[in-house]
């Protein structure tokens, strides 16, 4: 990149990390920045987000409702265990792809008599895209009625929130995508599909990958485990369906699905500095700019508090560390997207 090349604002920023590592707190900090401060990070307005957590939450709600009515669970082995079929990690990414595509096409909210059936159809359609069978809409009429009875109000709120969050324009915005991936505790690298970031990132649509940069919030698996326990005991002060500051992950899932992750491995083996090399099923390769934000000294926890309670010293430390990480990320982004 020549010295005269104008820096570009990143169109899409993907936050990756183990659970409770500080993704949401980092996003909250970035949302607090002024337009001028955003420009220092080469970001536009970052208030527009896509997060797979609401879909994980509703998967568990669906299973709990089925179990309550003495029916077989769909997604999880139990309320405290992981997926029955690990390819549901890919299902979640397909739903992220849909939500991102809706940010571009700006559809109006569909007139659905049943929001529950709208969501169940989306899960089944996403499953087919990753080679799985439809598992929910083919359930008995009695099971589907039970799900509507138990979940309609919550799913309707999710549906409304999703469509109301679509902005009129993405001009001057950086869309933020957030999700966590990993593998079993102690597993050697590389992680096999469908575990880890290599699989899930490669499932993202070309529209996302062509415009994206990746910021990894780096903590150790043990730090993630400990912070997850602390986070799950906090009381939420909001009713947002998409809340991601206060959800906790069960012990078995933390050890089985988040005991390690492959982001650092992918960064070291990509062959291109500050990029991840991702290969889609059809063989198409993407080099996506990437950087690690070192949060092992826990710079992010203070930002769980309301903004008016943030201490100047904490803000200064966070700003300096973010600028260091974003400096590497923006350099790689501009090199990949230079004309």
C-alpha cells in the first residue's frame, strides 16, 4: 500500500472470541465513540449488529418447551449439554448470513400469523443448507401447537426486534457481527469440522467475507471459563431479546465446545501476515484481515457498567489497546482492499 493511499473505513467487523471474553463489552465501548473517534479506528457507526446468540437462546427455549410437554428435544442433548448434531454450528452461521442479507435488501417484516412457525421454518431451511435434514416443521401438529403456546410471545418479540433494527442505509456504518466458536478442551490443532472458526467462518457468505475484518478478543480458556461463571450470575437490567452481556454457558458446553479455539492457529498458518485464509466448500478462497486484541489483563470488564460510570483510566487503557490492535487490522484491511 502506498503512503498516499487513503485509509478506508471497514464495512464489516467480526468479533470472535471464547465466551465471556469481552466481545460484547468491546462492542459497547466502540458504540460509545464519537464520529471523530470512530475515524481513528477506521470505523463508521457501529450500532448495527448481527449476533447468533438469540438463535442459540431460542434453540434452548424450543427444546425446553418440547421437554415440558413430554416430547423429544431437537437441538441439545439436555439443558446443560451441547448440540446433538454439531453441524448446528453451521445452521447458526446460515441464520447470520440471512440477517446480514436483510441489512442489504431491507425487507419489511413479513405478515406471519405465527411468528413461531416463521422461526421454525428458518431453522429447517438453514439446516438444509449445511446438509442436514429438516427436523422441526415435520414434527406432529400437537408438538407444533405446544411450541406456539409456549414461545409465540417471545419469538414475536425477536421477530419485531430483528426487522426494526434494519437501518434505512448502511452508508457510513460498520456492521458488527459477533459469535464464539471453539472445540473440546485440550484438542490438538487443527480442529475438525464443524468445530472452531475455520468451519464457521468459511460458512459465511461471500458478501460478508468480501467486506469483513476479524477482531479476536484474546483470553485463555480458563479465563473464559471463570468469567462465564461470573457473568451468568449477574442480573440483567434489560429485556432485550438480543442481550449478550448476561447469558451464561453450561459447564459441559464450556469444556466440550469452548475448551480451546483455533483462531491463533489459523492466523499463524495462513501464509499471509494479519490475515486468515478461509476456503469455502466450492474451493473459493478468501483472505480476511485479522488481528488479536489482547484482553488477558481484562481491560473490558469495566465496560459492563453504564457509560457514565466508566473511569477515565479504564477508558484510556482500552483506547490504547484497541488502537494497537486496530492499527494492524486496518493496515491489512487496506492492503486487501486497495485499488
